[in-house]
């Protein structure tokens, strides 16, 4: 009984955090975006500002808004927010606190398709999220501006499937004026969302692995975050069970703080000798990324 509760803990934390950060039910009923005082604050996960239920702002969307602004080109608040949460948790946020991570987890549980961990070409594709971070989140909003010097939120506008699912589709369904304005961009975003949903039924967290710039930001903190893993070399028998159970496909005994690790804890539970510990430091941590 206790083991069953432990195994479901992450799911319930994900559900609870999603409910808290997107708890403005009146917005979903009316198609209106919440604009109260909490909207000025960021939440740790990918959480679209325009979602009718969102009570806070997405750090990636907020960062683009500042970079694309005519008057401001740097946000100490957003950068400080990302550094603070990254230095404490790293990609633990991806595994436990991101609403779109929850959606992908639930899709993967549906018994449809033969499940696999990665897409073909994973070792190359996993770096795409860093390209998206640099190009779509940082450079394009900063450098591609209109006649008055205003940039656009390129990632939110052209890629973000979380925004399409939780904001774009609900707002279009609930507002007749938006239905009349739907065009090629919305069709592109819905098509991209549909592709990611289908992939999520087959591959574990494809958006997190290959496209998410917020995960890319938090990944830099994994090796130094306050919450990280360490391997007790005297206890590790290198049986490979941690790698087998890891859906992010990490050889945990070699790289316990891999950039790809979302801290789901499956490897900790799978280790037959309890060699994987949560805490500061690691007795055999490499200085380079291998997975």
C-alpha cells in the first residue's frame, strides 16, 4: 500500500501544481484571460500567460516579452527567477511541476502504439532544444523588430504547443471574434500540437527531450543544483537497472546529473543496492555530458 502511494506521488504533485497555477475556472467558462495581481509573477513550469485559467506567467514568454520590448532588453526579474529555481531544483521542475510535462506523461500511459524511449536520431535531436532557446527565445525577439523597434515572442507565436493547447484552442472555441480571425498560423500551431500529441503516445516526453527551451535552461543547473543525485561507488554494482527503467535514457551510474534528467526518481526506486542517493555531490560524476 505504501509503495503504491509512493509511486503515484509525482503524478499527484503534478496534478495539484497544475490545478493551482491554472485554477481560474471562470476564465475557462467565459474565454477571458485572468489579469489579476498574481499574473505579474512567473511560475516555474511552461505555463502560457494567455491560458484562460493561468494565474501566473510563463518565464519563457516573459523573457521574450522583455527582449522584444522597445524600451527594455533585459529582465533582472525573469533571469533571476530562472537562476533561483534552476539552482535549487534543476530539471526537477520539468518532472514534477510543469503542466505540459504532466500532459505528456498521461498521453504516454495510454496503451496505444508500442512504447519507446526516444525518436530515431535522439543523440542529435536532443540538442535541438538549445538551438530553439538561442534562436527563437533569445535572438529573434531581440534582433527582428518592426518599424517602432518592437520584437515578437517567436517561440510562443510559432512553436509552443502548450500555449496552443491551453490558450489558443480554448480562446478560439469560446470567442466568436477569434474564430473569424483564424488563419494559417493557427492551423500550423494546431498541426504541430497534433504531431506532438501523437508522438507522446509513442515516445516518452518528445517535447521535453527535443523542443522545450525552458527545459534547456534548467538543464544547465542539473550538475550544480541543490537537489541532485549522487552515486555511492561502493554500493553500485553497475547492473544497468537504472538505465533500463529511465525513460529519459540516461546511464545513471555514469552521469547521475545528466542534462536530460528530470528527477522523476524511477532510477532511485529501481536500484537494487540503494546506490543512488539524493543530495549534494556525486562520487563519480563526469564533467562532460554523455547521454
